[in-house]
């Protein structure tokens, strides 16, 4: 698979996920985000959760001696 083909697949998957999530959110919450109390704080909490999940996963993999990948990337 070429990088272009892979990018196309990723784009299609992302588009599908966004549409599903958007429509579910519209059904549950509607629009007019500026009227939602606490929206910014909730979004920040979600971002923090993502960092916590990734750091926890990294720690759990390291504790089990699991190292992903085979190639060292330049820093």
C-alpha cells in the first residue's frame, strides 16, 4: 500500500467517525455550542483524559517489557 492509499483510507475512516459522532451529538445536544454551560471546561477535561490514557498505556507497556516498533525515530 502506498502512503497515498493509506492516507485515503485514514481520511475515509476519520470522515465516517466524524459524521457518526457529529450526528449523535446533534441528536443528543443540538447546536449552538456557545450556549452550553461548561463546554470549554468539559473539552479540557476530555483532552486531559486522553493524555492520562496515553501515559497510563505507556507505563503499562513499559512495566510489561513491551516496546512497540522496531525503528528508532530521530528526535
